[in-house]
C-alpha cells in the first residue's frame, strides 16, 4: 500500500453517480496502519503481522531559522495563512506519522516493525526526473549501511516456515501436551528450497521451540521426509502459547510465520476442535472440562428405548 500527498500534481477526479475524489494521502500520507486494520478482517485468527516494512520517499531535516526576522516579516510569517500552510504540511509529514505509529504499537510490533527513509539535504520535487539517479544512489548507500536490512532479511527467511499440529493436544493439569511439524512454504524439489537450505546450513541455522533448540541442522536429512518435503517433527508441553523461532548463527532469532502461537487458536484454525458426536461436531463442555482437569469419565451406556408396536 502506498500514498503520496501531492494534490498539486494529482487533481481531484469526479466519478458520475459516486462522488469527487482527491489524493487519498492527504488523509494518510503514510498508510502503514491501514493494512493492520485489514488483517483481522481478512484473517481473523491472525493476532499480528509477521513483519511490517515502511518505506519513505525521502525527507529532509526541519529548517530552524538562525536569525531574527524583521517585524514586518515576522508578522507575515506568523499570520493565519502561513501558519495554516505549515500545519497542513506537518499533518501530511510521513516521517512523523511513521514515528507516531511506532510509538503507539511499540509493544505489539516489537522487533517486527522497520522504517526505511532516505535522508536528503533538501526535498526533491516529485516531477524532478533529472535527480532520479542521485536519489537511487543515496537510497542504496544508506540502506546498505543499515543493520536493519539484514534483520528484515532474516525475518523474511524465517516467515518461509510455519507450524501445524499433528493432532489435537491433550490438556492435563492446565498444560497442553502434543506434537506437530515445522513446514516450509517452498514446495519440495524446487531449486529455491535447495538454495535456501544450503544457505541456512552454511549459517548453522537452527529452530528454537519455547526456548529450547531442536537437535540437528536445518539442512540435514532429519528435516526432509521421504517425499522430499521439508518437515520437522516437534513435541511440546506448554501452558498456553508455543513460540517457534529460526536462528541463523549467532544472530538474534526470528519468529517463523504466525509465531508465537496460541495453542487453542491453532486447534481452531486446523479444525481440531470440531470433533464428531454432536450436531456442531464439538464435544460437550462438561467432558472437555473433565479432560482439562486430567480426569477420565466413564459414560453409562444408554438404556435401549423400547420399540413401540
């Protein structure tokens, strides 16, 4: 999703029978929060995105006057129209919107939000095509120096993997006990999968489940089934959540797609709560509560109903 608040370049358009529309970035010059509003609508079980990358179009530092203007100039500068213009420009300042977004979602997107913006001596006009090469060079130089680029790359690699339950976990004395598999989104026998596993092997990558490293290297044969599909079995015991991370060498580990998981949400998404036996394919609540407490309940056989003649 992108936006550019430039109404002087993009005039309003009227659609007969619908209305008149103008540059949408006047309302959201940095639309970083709009996709997050859509996530629970499109994917209700998803609690948070895997990674959020916000790309700026370049910004310059704020200009601070170094001298005191004359009285007449000060009156003009602090008049209603100049102040309204400056307020409008601050309203559509993408960099400030990005900072406000980061401050408001600091806990929710910790380690998942990245902002890249080119620092310019002065802002370049949108139609100044003669400076495109200069802008591209500056962007490339600044981004290559940023450590966050490597972190984003590791995040994106980690999100190529996801976790699925093997069967419905048992809940005994307040803890879920079960098993599942780590899969890769890349199909088996495709060249991209081979390249990815080769790179991860060179980096001594490993998976970490609830703080414990899985045995073996990501590239060894224990991670590949007999059909060539990436599949690593995991056994776990946890109270509520299951975190699965991929660590490359000594770098900070990154969550795989969807991690950390709420075990109950995993069961719902995979339909493991829809057991047969009732009209809605769900077990009776009383029986589930007994199972959660670690008790077994023996049902008395129902008395046969006498057939009416």
